[in-house]
């Protein structure tokens, strides 16, 4: 009996050996559209095929080019914003907030604020010696020897550490300590961290509002630049950050007769006047528009009002006081307040809740105070020591924050405040 081999199976459907899968899928799609492999296509079919190819190229390439241009313009923008901050801002502005938040959550989980421990003794004792409740400036810092300083602050955490709450002069004008700095532990849990407190003599200083090229943008509207070029550095005493992006600040930015956003009644407001003074208060109640107002920066609601912490301090923290990394309470925060004598206090720290920020502002003597910006890339305070010339002062950080100390000497993406000797 003859044995015949089984009949050969027909080749399986799919790409031929050696033919790329993409080419096979494309030809299958063209066949479904009425095109044939035998190349006998009508002129109309050939034209349609060319159009489909160009449409496919446009659909894929044009968005990539647009995204590349947008991202490239952000990464190549002037200023000292770190690449990570630029990418995060770009992502949030282009519908990728959830991705950015997830990445920030991972980063926060890797290094949450430490519980317990002791803070840096160097910060507490730098530049001063403590004798009872007074402090003397380091030799050569001022012309008058022993300088009368602000009374020491009551520590938040008791018992206080040596040097905690004791002020030292960092900027003097005619021998008077017009900017003084001290440090406090902000709460009883995060005891290895210090909040920096800067006290500024409103009678001897003037405050100038500067826009950022992104916040509020529209630089042609304002009478101040987005940086401090050499011509604007004479007499420079300090600089510090302003508030949130306006879309998150629940308020407006006013300067030179123009407004971006809306000046909201009841919003916490930092108000600048033509005589160089500054005030902090609720818009429409403590402060309002007058011919002497040259600038207004609003941000959320007051933290402290009438010398007391507001009742809503622990209510809906993310909604009322800003979304932070992982929704965490203990992050970099900054705030500004005014004392009963009209002097200005600025507070910042790297492991602060809204409550601990308000607590330190209260200990610093604020009767009205507001939160400014939060998170590590946006919080800054630096004072300036005379350099080789008035156009070349040396900036000194109040705390070791991530941003360079000269961030406001070059174009800034966010608005800020410059402080000058009168």
C-alpha cells in the first residue's frame, strides 16, 4: 500500500516571512479600503492613498513638534528655576497634574520629615553670643559696638535651646539693626528642623514689588523688572518670595494701574504704598485701594487676624491653604506678617504645617499674617551684605533652601519682593 504524505496546509494568514508587521498591517488596511495588491489602482485611489499618508504624518508629527517647541521654550527660559520644577510646571499646565503628583508622592515617601532629633547648633549660635537675654553683633559687623536688638522670642518648644529665639543683626543702616534674624523649632515633633524668622524695621526700609515673567507675566504692564540688575542693587537689604501662581492664589496682582486676576474682597493681601511702606490685611477690611497704593499681591486668606490664629487653620487644609507634595502638611512654607508697631516679620521653614507656620508668626509678634508660597522650589529669603561695590552685594540665605541665593539677581519666573534701606 502506498503511503501518501498529508496534504500541505495553506499558509497561515499574517505577514510573510521577512515582511515587517507594520507593512503587512498597512497593506491589509489598504485592501479593506478598496486598494488591491495588483497595483491596478485608479488615479483617485492613488491620490487618496497619498492624502492618507500625509494625514497620518501630520497626526503623529505635528503634535510632537508642538510639544517639543512648548517644552523647549520652558526649558530654555531665563532664570534659575531647576529643570525638575520647570518640567513639573509644564506638566501641570498641560493636563498631566496626576502624573506630576504621583512622582512628587514617590519622592516625598522616600524622604519624609524626620521626627525628633536636634537642630543645627550652627544656625542657632552663628554670629551672636548670648548673655542673659541680649545678643551682641560679631566684631566689625556694626559701627556702634553693642547693638540694641529685638527682644528674644518665646520658644515654641520648651525648654528652649541655647540661642533659640535670640535675634542677631544681619543688615545695619547707620549702625541700627534694620534686619534681624533668629530661629525657632516650629513644633514639638519635628525638633531637628528650624524655622527662620526675619524681623524688618519698617521705618528704615522700603519694600518694592517685582513681577515674574510667568507670574503674573505681561511684563510690559509693570513699572518694575523681573530681576534686580546692577542698577537696582544699591542699598539692597533683602529679597523674599511672593505667593502662589495666581490661578491657585484665589486673588489678584495689581501694580502700576493694571491688574491680573481679580482683587477679591476678603483675600489676604500684601499691599505696597508710594512711600515704600507695606501692610498686610484682609482686602476691603484692613486694606483697600487708595491713591497711595502702588501694588497689591493677594494669596488665600489670612492666617492670623487681630492677633489670633484664624479658626479655619485646620479646616480643609489643601483647599484653604494649598495643595502640597503628597497632600502633606509638613513641607517648605513661607509667610509674612505685620506687628502692632508696623514692623514686618517673615517666616519660612522646611517642615512646617499651616498651623506651625501661623504659630511661629504669632511668636514673632504678627497681629495679621498671610501664607506666601510653599514647596521647596519656591520658598526663599536672603539678606545682602555689601560687596566690592553697591552693584555687587553678596546674598546670604536664611536657611539652606534649594534655590541659588542670587535667584532674584537674574530674571525670575515668579514675582518677589525687594527690600531696600531708605
